[in-house]
């Protein structure tokens, strides 16, 4: 079984909250009541979008392990408007504190069609422009998109994972999930 879930902002990519005693942060169990499925990879609490869950350990490894080079596509709303030199640096690979990144696919884009409002909304600043970028990665360093956009001088304001391989968010509102065919990669 393979489930595509549109993870809302603020939801942990796990079924239980192992945080401080007494805190109750939203988890996958608030949305998905299917026994025996586990996330194939992670998505930060501050990020939104596609999270795949499966009951098949081999499929989970194939989706999550960067050695399989399954591309993950992100829509990033960033502060400012990166010039071509900044985009080219992204395409050739950047050096972060934990070492170099693989080259990544990046292009400017319009705001994603049918984009839902985020709760809470991002802070809007009239004097600072922002823009949307579509980014494709084939590796999985911790908070990589956010660290890469910061490295080119354009911090991420909002981050949505739109696709993993051929599996996409299409037709899923935040908090919704559906079973999808396994052959989507």
C-alpha cells in the first residue's frame, strides 16, 4: 500500500509527538488512521506538501534513500528575486556547512496554481519582493532547500514539496490523503 498525503504546515512527519511533556503538536495520526504505514522520508514541520507513506519496507527505502536518486520537486517562495548567477550556482552545486550539494534543477515560476492559504500566513513585507522557484533535488540533506536558498542570499519563506518522482500533490487539499499506485516512480 502507498499513500500520498498533503502534509499541512506545522504537522510533524511522525505518528506520535515525542516532544516536551504536555505539548500536543499535530502529527500524522491526526489525519491518517491506517495501521502499519510509515513515512517514506520526512518533511519538516515548517514545510508543507507531499509525504508518501507505505507498509512496504523495501518501497520505503527506495523512495527515501538518496542513493536511488528519486527526484523530489519543491516549490519555494523566497525573499527577493534571485538573478541568473544565483540560479546557476544552484544548478552547479553549492557548498554548505556539511559539504557540497549535488547540482539541482531550479527555475523561476509563477505562484503555483490553486495554491491554498497557509495557516499561519507568511509575513508579508511591502518593501521586500518575493518570488517562487521550482527546485528539483536528488539528495536529502537536512533542511537542504532552505539552506541552499539562504546560501544564494534568498531565504525561504514558504516551502511545499510538490512531487516525489512521478507522485504528485495534484488533487489533494492540505490534510487530505489517498492511496496511489506503487508504479509512480
